[in-house]
C-alpha cells in the first residue's frame, strides 16, 4: 500500500502533463499519418512480372510485363534491369472493370528489353516505392543461324519447322519470319500448302526486334500447325513475299499515286520433312499422336446415385494438345463397353472445339450420355481407356478413367402399395349390403331371359362382322426394319451424297444403311461402323470421318467411298438381299 501511495502522485503528474491542450492538438495532427501508415501496412500492392514469349533468344527484343491489382506506393524504378538487359522502351496501361458490383483496377507496365548475354538471367526485384515486384528467372538461348539475310538484304524471309521427322498425323510447328530494315506496305505473303498435309494458322502475328550479322531488323512472326497425312518425304514449298517500299511518315495518298515506288520481293527456303509411319510399339486401335492428353468425367449428381427409371447424365471430356479434334475418338461406345445391360444409354451430340494457340492446337471433345437404370441395385461401369502416342517422350501412354459404381435406389412405387391396389380392385361389401338379403332368380323366367340375351348378342356380332367385311381394306404400310426397299433407299441416298461430294449427307446415309443392315446391333457412329467394314471401305469411312472435322473443311471427294461401298464383300455377299448389290448404279452415268 505504501508503494501505491508513493507511485500515484508521479502517475498523476505524468497524466496531467501528457493531456495538456497543446499535446492534444499535436496528437490529432498525427492521426491521419497513423491511419495512412496502418492502411499501407495492411494492403501492400502485390506486383507480378511475366514475359510475353516462352523462348527468349539472344539479340531479339521481348517484353517484361509488370502488373498490379492495387495502386503501388510509387512509380517504378527500372534501373536495376540495365545490369543484364538493354531497355528499349516502356509504356503503362490501366484497366478498370465492374464485376458483381465490385470495382477492380489492374495496372500494367510494359518494358521492352533485349538480353546482353546468353544463359540463365534473373529479372531483379523492381521497387515501386515501398512495394516491390518478385524476381523472375528466364533462359536466353543462342542466336539463330543466319539465313537468306546473311549478306545484309533489306527484306528477307526465314522459315523453320520443328520437329523435322514427325510421325504421320502428328503436329509440326512451321514458323515464318519477315525480317525488314525498311518501311513497307501492301505486303502479300503466300500461304504454305501441301496436298499431303493439313495446315492451320496459329494465333496472331507477333512483332519484335532482332539482329542478324550485327544488323537490326524488325521481325513479323507467323506460325502454322502442319499435320502430315501420310508417311514418307513431305516437301513444304518456298513462300513468297511481295511488298511496296515506303518512306517513314509517307501518307497513303502519296503511296497510292507514287508509281515509281520500289517493289520488294523475297523468297524463303523450302523445308523437307521426313514423316515416320505409325510405330510398331503402338498397340491401340486408333492412332492418336499428341503432346498431352487427359480424360475426365463429371456427373449430374456427384454422389453417383439415382432412382430406378430416372436418368443421370455423365459428361466425359477429352483434352489434347498438339492434335486435331478429328483424331479424338468417340467416347459413347467406349463408355458402353461391357457395362450392364439393365442400363439404357442415350448419347447426345458431341461438342467439338479447337483453340489455335501460339504453341499449337488445343482440342476438346465432350460427350454427354444419359443413363437410365431399369431397376434398383448397384451397377459397375467399366473403365475407359484411350491409348495415345506421346510425341514429346516418344512412347505410348494410356489415358484412363477408372471404374465407376452407380447406385440406383428403389422407385416411388414400392411393394407396400400392392395391398392397397388389390383392395381397391376388390372392395369389401358394405355393412348395408351385407344385411340386405339377395333374392334368388326365379326358376322359370330367369333362364329364358338369359338365353334370349345370348342369341341377341350373337346376331349383333354376326351383323357387325358382315358389315366390316364389306369395307375396302387399306394396304399395309408398315415395313420391317430390314425391308430391302428401305435399305435400297439408304443406298441411293449414299450414292447421291457421294455424287455431290457432301460429307455430312454421306455420313447420315451410311449410318441409316448400317442401322437397317444390323437392326439388332446398330452402330453408334462412324468409328464403330468402320470397325465392321474392313478393307478399303473401312479406310474410306475413316477418311470421311476426318474430313468432317477438318478446319477449314477440305474438299472431300465421294467417288472413292462409293466405289469401295459397291465392291465391299458385305454388299456383294448379302444372302438375304442379293438384289441390292446387283442393282447398284455407278456414281456418274456415261
């Protein structure tokens, strides 16, 4: 207690000194600074850094992109970049968006740089006041081999293809660069083409600065995806560029009327690819080369439970990089497999999508299948496997969906409703009826009444039969599924589709014919039909299937499909319909 009495006066004097009017005003002036310090400490801006390209060669400019979702503490200081990079220029942009009533702002700083040396370089942490970006490690490769521009032309073309020895139907990235030291306009660059390859343009053109033999060039880069369709040697012919040379700042009016402007032409080198056939190590049914492939499924009910007689939808998705969507197999037959026969399946039309990225094609095939179990119980759905060839590791792999177990619960009408239904069908007599005595029929008049009624009904039946026999009967119009005339109609539809070179109509006619040909085991799609038609007809069906999914659609010719169809053993050896093969007409009448 004595200590308390001793300390209390000092504490009171300190309390009286701190809360003088002048001290209170000073504290109020410090409050905004305290709030700013607290806000800055809580919401420091996170700044990320990325590169605009995957491969960074020496002597070629590229862009470092610094981005922040919140406003940094201050403007950036890019001076530390000069240690390993030449700073060529920089710009800043901001984007403001409103999503679900919430404002967001994104600020980006684009810095165009060029590496000073090869190897692994680190983009250092850049200060934005008190905020800092994260460091980034990039790999700078060596200078590309000089091409046509080795002698210092003002405008020339470079082409390259990777890989040089692909497998058949595997992706090849074909790169074209237009390198120029002068201004030009009205440029016309030819497109790569080949009768034995499918070629698609990838993404947008990219512009950057590069060096060849110590000279600075402006490069415009364009990429294509090439898919060889047969093994052997594939020649990609040289490309041609024609452009009109202009002066910097020259108006379009002067360019149009200046007939003496110099016309520039450039030609690229040709490229030869050594296309390898399907490797013997691949044991899958359908050849599928890709850089990456995965398969997944989802269900309309996550617990995989449904009610007997009620549908549940299964969605199967295949994603692949470095292949066309036409090579992705149909999933509905694989999903059926050896699954229980008590489940009815209703597949929907597949969703096909191709994305033309700078790194190549990205293909997606998605199929939805409605499953309806006939009765309650547990159903085991077999696994789904897709063999494919990994072009990066050069070996066969299998994408697999594991076995799924589907549970069907009993329906709404259970066994407990059976007694009530029987009771409704055979009601108990009421108490009043039970107490009322039933009068027995009279022995004499009752028998004559029933006998007269029986003869009257017989006479009416005979009269009705006689009247119906006088009406003319309409001919029967119902035909069995395997009627030869119905199958002949599908064959004629196929001939017309082949004559018009219409792949979609040919596919529908083939499936109509196959469903009439095999009514008890109808094929679901062209892949399943191809497995039943071996030889030349099977190969032509596969070509038709590929032609349906090419982008842009190639010029499919139906004469070979019709010729293979006419001469196929399935048509010629039809024991129950020999007239169809004998009466097939040629595709073009002379």
